C-alpha cells in the first residue's frame, strides 16, 4: 500500500476498494461453508470434486510457496528497520541485519517451541495499534486532497512499468487466498454453528472494514509524503520518510517499532501455515506442540535468512510475493462458488442471488489480477 501511494498517489484506490469488498464476500462464503459442513476449506475441496485431491495439494503448495516469499520479505524489512534504529541510537553503522535476523529467528522459534505466543502477542498488539495510530496522525497532518481520493475511485491503470504487478500485489495483500483458506480454520476453532451465521458475517465485515481503513490510511500517507517527494519506496529505509512531517528521531522510532511489531506478529501464522494446511487437508487436529509442527516451523523460520542471499530489496520482494498470491486466487474463488451452491452439501443454506453475483465478480476480478501478475512477470 505504501509503494502504491508513493508511485501513483491515490490513483489505485479503486483496486483497494474492490479487494476489500471481495475479501468480505469470500470470508463469508468460506466461513458459511465450514459452519454448515463441519469441514475446513482444503478438506471440503479435496472431498467435493472429482480432481479435488490434486487441486487441494496445488493450493497447499502454492500458498506455502507464496508465504515463504513473504516471510523473507518481512524479515528483510524488519531487520533493515531495526538496523536503522540502532544506527540512529548509536550514531554509527548500527547492528548488521544478519545478526538481527539471527536473534529474531532464535527468539521466535523459542516462543513457538514453548507455546508462549499468546503472551507475546499481547505486546505485539500494542505495537500494531501504535503503528495504526501513527499513520492516522500523519494522515491528518498531510491531509491528502479530497479530489485526488475521489479521482482514485475511478478505475484506471497508471502508466509505467510494474503497474500491473503492483495492482496484483494489492489484491494479493488484501484479497489473499491464504486468508480465506485459513478463515475456515478460524471459524472451526471458534466452534460456530448455523445459529452463528449472522455473527460470522459481522466478524467478516469488521475484518474487511478494518483492513480497508488501515490500508487506505497507509496509502494516503505515502501519497501525501513519498509521492510528493518523488520517492518510490524501493528501499526499506525510505519508509522512515513517511514520518518526516512529524520530524525527528522519535517519529522514526515510532515507525520502526510499529512496523517491526506488525511484521514479527505476522511471522507466526506464516511459519505455521504448512502444518495448519496439512492438518486441514487431512482433517486432523491442530496441535502447535506436536513434532510435525515443530519440525516444519523450524524449516519455515530458517527462510528468514533468505534476504541475506537474495539480490533484491525487501519491498520489491514483498510486492512480488503478494503478486504471486493473486495467481492463487482463482483456484480458491471458483471452488467455493461451486461448493456453496451444491444443495447436497449445503442443504437449505446455499448461496442467494446476491452472494452468487458477488462470487462471480470475485472470480472475474481474480482472473484479471492473475493476468496482471503474469504480464509484468513475463516482462
């Protein structure tokens, strides 16, 4: 979102709006299907189609690949920002990103091993809230022009290389296939029944609304600062320029702590996605302390060192990883449209006309954004 605002101002607001609306539709669809059938997403796909097993395996492998790329990008961004923070404190070169990455890998895996994430999560929530509040403060300080926001609601594709991939990445970030597959797991863990369908819809509405609000704020702040300064946000440290309206080291530290907290809290779902999806596919219980969770978690978190050997910048890798996520969306959107309309599976809870129109729009959107991702990748 920050890169979109830096490069194109508010011109891609329409892509964010569509992504968040379609996120709500798919969250409701996957949640409802799980509630009615009692099975999670991959299990439903595996058993619900003639070629369900290879399709479910493809989704599993594609999601794990996309999340590993994202994991490397996240570690790169967080380690760069923390290294910059130590430089601001010491006035020298600062601690190297390699050492910071090593400490994060060991520390996060220790928390995973001992199952103490819940306690750590409470602290991280504070940091994420701090990030959100910080961007809101800057939003009101830079006050992006209302006409530019309205103009950005009109669908248009800015010129220049990388525009297609950036749109695909925005879709992959918000309307992410991983979100919907894991949504069914969340619904199952909550133990919701058909009596909770209205609650499930409200929960999806709050989630997608907050996703839009924070994403919009970040894009608008970037448009009001980096875009006006001519910066493209290809380097992590350029993100600190977002807080130049506030000025000083305090502003930089707020940004560093907020984004670091958000990034680190995201690492846990990513390193657990492989064992979670395997449990989903097999229809087995999820146990964070089981051997397979600990082994796959260790393998996953070691990919945090990826940015130490890859010759690209973390923001560009993040855009690439999220554009890759957009390629998976059709494989997630089309099956749920079929499943939620199958009377033998859903009984009297099949999708109504409004839901079906929404799902068809999602499928079209997923095919278009997949095309965008492929076009720029081939270039």
